[in-house]
């Protein structure tokens, strides 16, 4: 549902974005460099502190996650510096973290402000610091990514070492050597530790952040406190709405369980029988409903009070809470399926019941408390699921979740107390209530594996690959379908001579879902479930990939006129044939008499990967790209060095462009006045644009129209 709400949000702003997305140079963040000591001594160590002010709605990637994942990590080059030696790595100061669905792994990033620190040793009195910071800035609003480089230049004079007497010099040298030896051992231990982290990935992501924090504190710097959640948002209304709706539906579902439904007429009779007047009965009914809401919302408030960014980060990345939540869901699922009953101590329930008999407003409140306790065996799994799902660091989420649940839960008790004649319309209790509980048990069982999957992905255990995950879901939902048809009976079920139409329709929907899942075993993308499934890279047998590798994915593919330059380094997705050098591709386009399709992309461009997965994978798009155009992908972050004979000085910024990526980025800026990716341009043989360039747009038909219009213009 979060994907749907995000799409709705994007559609509202797309028109405004389209007015500016095709001819703009996005301004980079503002960087500042400072020193921990302005007058360092020769032989001493100082810290270079780099701070950036990031534009609103943009973020930059940090450098403390897997460099082979995809996004461009922030890097610092000190080439050309005089009088300093680099010690240690560039340290990010408290970056945010999240599991990125596109890269299917955890990434770290900064929003608002960013800070990096680099420790250096002063080796000479004359110091010149020449720094080059390379990084990538992206936006989830405009769905663009931009690669930047920032220059730093600072000169200073260090204080010479103080001369000492021979004895003092010997003592100082010995002490210094001892400190350096301890520092070297410590650095080696940290290096060995970081190597182990990279190789076996056994340390949770937040530990990396904590290590950075400890290193920065050791350098004498203060770590800024971050109050945002792991997603970098503070209660985004669009992402909260689906959760609140789900919690409300959970409250309605709880009403249909065997522990709750029979209590509706009992509770209403309690109020109507004791009230001296109808108005007093209505007042007590509203107080009763409000008491239910207060009790459940209080639970959400307690959860919100113990949460925070550190706690939320730990919950989302560490194996321990994810395994715990997995076991909790399994426990609740078995309880709903009838393996055992969840009961509270009878003394506690009897005590609350006794207080409810006292009457007055206090009695009404404790009557509500008694309902909550008695119904816990059925509502506990649903309430627990809501609280677990809300454990993400947001203050409002657990409170709003429990408020929505309790509101739905309290509505019928209040309304039936106000209108007791409605009780005659309620269906009688029976075996159907147990069926509702069993259905919820199957759903809890299926969702439990989501938490196991998160831990499995982060720690690379290889326990729950995509095909195994899908097989488990297929079996669970198939069993649910057979249960709905009456082919399975569980404890508490009544004999069934026939099934009703609603139950038959629900069984039909369940089997349709099972059939939808089955192609996923052979590599079907199952895009609507991508947020719940393990990554495709963990799939053992991907039939779609095998077909594409054998050139069967886009129909009759054309052979390459020339061997692609840089073809040993770069590749096209979905079995497409294309080039990676503009001049070569333009030459081939003229030979084949086809328009030239330019894809300005990047290895670390998350939105480029989304376009390829959601739009380019469509057969009609693939067919047009392969058969109607000569394709060239220009990677703006490709770091392969070019021969010196191919270097040139940019007219845009006056800098020498030495790599493939820098030349491609410069070409995009100078030729098309744009520096964001993804960016798609279609040219004729005179290098003139056939249609207006296109940026991020995940609607396949819009992309098809873009290609068809360019083709028609070329044929004119």
C-alpha cells in the first residue's frame, strides 16, 4: 500500500516537475572544510572536518556500506596535498540508514546536513591541503540522481617541534614510539575488524555507525544528535495512512473473533439493564467506548515512549529483534490455528471484574478493562502485530495505530448500547467465528517469514532464498484455500455440510493469489509483492534470465554492427544490445539509418534501476528499444581512466576530464543543460533532438508514446 500512496503522491507533482526537469542544472550542496586545530604542530595529528548543507528533498549517500552494492559512495582524495599524510579512512558522522528496496540491501545516507571527518598526520611546517570530495546526490521527490565533485584548498603553517635536552628527547622519543606502536596496533585491529565485517557481514549495520561515532569521539569531535527515523522522515502522512487503515481494519477483524463477538450483546445488556434512564445509558455507553480507546491508545503511547532513532535502527537491522518478531508471529499463528489458548491469570481478570461491578464511572472504565483482558487471547495477536509493525522510531505511528484499532473495536459496543434494538440483526455465534480466527492464523503465519527474511538478507545466511520463501507462501495460502472450502478441519471447527457464497468467493480469491505466486518460482518478478519478497538475486532458478541470456527476451534481436567499446566493463539490462560510447553509437546509427537513443545513467542511480525494472521490462518497450533505435548508455559515474590523449578541459567548469564518467557527465551538461539521471534523449543523425527528453516516469505507456513519437519524427 505504501507503493500505491507513493505513486499517488508522485502523480500530483509530476506536471510541475515536468516543467523544470528537462532544462536545469541542479545546484550542489554547500560544503565547508575546517580543522580540529588551526595551528597544528609538526608530527602531530589533526582532523579535517567536512560539512555539507544538502538541499531540501535531496540526500547524499555515505561511505560505510558495501561499495559493490550500486550507489556511489562518498570518497575523499587528498592527491596533491603537501605536508600531510592520511591516517585511517574517511569517517561519516552518524548517517541515517534504511533498507533500500531497489538495491535490496541496507544503505546509509545524509539529509539536511552531512559531516565527514578525515584524520591526517602533519609531516612538514608548510602544509597545503588539496582535497577532492566525490559523491552522489539523489531525490525521492524528483527521482533524479546527480554526481558531484567538490574541491577544497587550504594552506597553513605548522608549529615546529620543540627541541629538548638529550635525556628528555630520548624519553619523549620512547614515549612517542610507544604511543605510535599502540596506535598502530589499534588501527590494525580496527582494520582487521572491518575486513571481517566486509567478508562475513556478521555485524549489524548500526554497529558500523556506532564504530564511526566512537572513532569520531576519539578524535575529539562531538557527534551531532539525529532525531529523524531511519527513513529520514518525521511522520510522513502519506506513508502513515496505509498503516492507520490497516490498524482500523484489524480492529474490525478482532470483532469477529470468538472471544469478542459474543460479548457485544452481553455488554449492551449490562448497560441497558443498569441504567435508570435511556440518556444515562447512552452516556455510559459513550464513556465505555472512550475507555476502550484510552486503554489501547495508552499501550501505543508506552511503545512510542521507549522508541528512538537508535532503538528503531536496531529493530530494523539486527537479527535478534527480527528473529524475536518472527517467533512472536509464529506463536500467535499457532494460537489462532487452535494449537493452544492464550490466557491471562484468572486472578487478574476476576479483580478487574469485581471493580467493574461497583458501578459509576469507575465501574464503566473497569468494565472496559475487563473486556480488553478477556478478549486478549484473540486481540493479542492483532494488537501485537500492529505494535511490531509500528516499531520504526516514529512517535506518532504506534499511537495512531492503536487509536485506529481501538476506535474500530469500540464502535459496535457503543452503537449497540445506544441502539439496543440492532442486536436482533446480529448473526448468531457459531463455528464461523472460529473460522475467522483460523484465517487470521494463516495470515500471521505467512507474514512471520517477512521478519526472518529481513535478518536473512542483512546477514547473508542463505536460509530463505526467494524461491523457498515463495514455496512457503504457496503452501500456506493453498492450505488456507482448502480450509475455506471445508477440506480441512482444525480444533474448534464445527461440521460443515455446505459453504456459503462469501466463503466460496474468499476461497476463490485465495487460489487466484496462489496461482499468481507460482510463476514466481521460475523467475517472474511479481512486482506487486516486491516489498515483501527476498531479492531476485537469491533466486536459484530464474527462467526469465536464462531466456534472455539466450537472446530470447526481445524477439528477433539485431546483431551488433560493431563490437561495443567498453563492452567488457558495462552491460545493458534485459538482454538489450547497445553501446557505451557516444561517437561509436552515433556512427552506427548513421550506418543503420536509425535514431540514436541516449540513456544518461549511473551505477549508483536507484531511479535508473527502477525505470529498467518497471518500464523497460515491458515487452512492448523492449521490442521498440531493440528494433527501432541504436542504443547508447552513458554512465556518468564510471571511474575508468581514459588515455591521456583523450583528456580535455571542460568549457563548463574548466576542469580536466580524465574518466569515462566525467566526460559523459560533462557531455550531458554542455549539450543538454541537464545533470540529473535518469535522462533519456533521442537524436537524429544531425545530433538534433527528435522529441523532448524524458526523465523518471514509471508509466510504461508514457515511455512507449515517447519512443513512438521519436520514431515517427525520424521517419519524416
